[in-house]
C-alpha cells in the first residue's frame, strides 16, 4: 500500500479571483501565468497536444506545422510533468502529418512501477497524408521517447478513404488497442454520403497492435457513424476494452454510443446508446466523448450535447456504467455558463477522483477550465468548483493526465498577433488528496 499526499490548494486565477481551498485546485497563491510553461518549435504553429502518464513519467505529443508541412513531436518528462526534455520527431516521413483539433495525434504509455527509473515504452499514432494517401500510422519508442522506430500503417494502405479521429490505449498486459473513424472504400468507388448528410460515410474500426509494432487486420465495430468527432478507448483491469463514439441515429440525431469487448478485441457487444439527447444536426459537431475508468472499474463518460430551450446552447454531461449495458441518467456538469463549452477530456487519478478539463469562452478568448468529479455510489459524480487553469492567452483543446504529483494539463495557446503561430502550454497541478493505493 502506498499513501499519496498532495499539496494543500487554493488558487489565484489570471482574473485575480481567489478560489476557495479544496481538492483539485491549483497550487495556493500563485498566478496562473507564472506556473505555465511551453513546448514547441520556434516559428511554427505548435498545437494538438495529447498526454499520457505512468507514475512520474509523462509524455507530451503534439504537431508542429509550417505552411503546408506538419510533423509530430514528442517530449518526455521524468518528474511528473514539472519539466520536459527536448522534442523528438516521431514521424519518419517529413511533413506527413494530417491532424487537427478533434483529430490530434494520440499517445499511450506502458504502465511502470512506482519510482522506476526504467523508461517506459511509448506508442504514438497520427493521421497521415503520406504520398497523398490519407491513412493512420503508429510508431513505438522503447527508450522512453528518446528515439522512435520506423512507423507502421494501421489499416490496409490499399484501401482508399479518409482515416483519423483515432484513440489508443495500452492494457495491463502491454497490448496496444486502437479505434478510429474510417471512410474506407474500394479505390475505384466514389464516396457514399452518410445518413447524416456528410460527404462520405464513416465507419468505426478497431485493431490490436503486436509486439513488433504491426497491427492485426482491422475490423468494423459500427457503420455510418458521425464523421468528425473524436473517439475514446479505455481498458479495464479485467481485460475489457471499451470504445465510445458519436453515432448517427434515425433523424440525424447525434448521440454517444458505447461498445465493449471481453475477449481481447476478438468480438464486441452491439453498440448501446448512452443517452437520448435528441441533438438533431445535419453535420458533425466536431466534439466527441471523453471516457475513463475509476479505480472501482466503473466507466465514466463526459460529452457535449445540445441543451434544449428557448435559447439552445451546448452543455457537458456525465453518465457511467458498471456493466457496459445500462447507463446512469445523464447528469449535467456545470461550466462557466457560456453557450458552448467544448472539447472535454477526462482522466482518473490514483485516488479514484476524476479530473475534467474543457475550453470555454471568457472575455475576448477561450480559456482552459478544470473541475474535479468525485464518483458516488449511485454512479453520479459530485462536482467541485470550476477553475480556469490557463493564463492570459487564448487556450483551446486542453488535455490532462494523472501523475504521482497530481495532474498535468496541456493545451494549445494561441498567439494574439500571429494566426500561424501557437505554442503547447502545460502546467503541472498538485492536488490535495490522501488515499491508500495498491500498486
């Protein structure tokens, strides 16, 4: 048993407001801007950050774009996200990245023993436009992100159609699993429009990575799904593989679906609807679900959807499931109160609490916001106060990962003067918690 004890908290936001002392707040009496550091290459647009962590090891992955060329970079932290090493290019063909906000690269990290100095294995995936062929690629690092092996294709390169919006996870046995959206068709077949009026019908696909970096033959999990919302994948301690995605239901309703495998990905359950939200949209919301398991194995999802009313707006909602079949009624997670909180991401810390981040308008820009969610026996969550964690620059697409220190958050920080310049901002955030954790 290991007792984790994080620092007592309370924060001063960029606005100067002092928040109350509670679990999940940033470090006391320290302006947000002073705690924020940046990653990225000079004279480029650094964006689409993602994070993965195991104990004190944290890997950050992002894209660096210069005109029409986009590369994928990774940097490793050995001290729970306090500092990161030099960026290392992941893609082995220069300029092949084909990523965007809801379609970022993805990263997964093998679990390490607490306090281990042995660098963990890292797997990075990204949407690629190699040789003008839209596909998915992955690359492994076996030395803690110092170098990456030559990349391999996820999916059959001989099949046409756009691929992306992938999610990736490493299970307790260090097996890699990936799910993604795929507009596959024979090369001589024109695109087929979806029921939701997208130009090309998209399918949810799945594959398993092998020890040599190759991938098994991919298989479809659902057809005619919403085509530009991120997917989510998570593995449980019992070996279960969970996948969540935004589906298209009759009437072009854009609701979240969920499917599970209990046999290592050989077969999945029929997708079930998480919540009937009645969001009718002839197009894609560009905003998918976030998913994580707590330490009791309960699956938690957070997603944006339309709030019906006289002045329709977007809200963030939570639901959970213990059996992968039935879900708790959706529970609204209050935000800063603006019409469109977006791009929710979710993680679970070692004490079982959940950390939710999203971006939302505040003043003349957007800000990254964090809120702690404590799971309850009913399956709902108790939500702490929201805290703005970004600084004075506009912040979009935040992500978060748990560490031995608390959590580390990252986001794309926009340049106020140059539309073609941006940085990846990150901030380690200590949490006030005490718990016993078996490792």
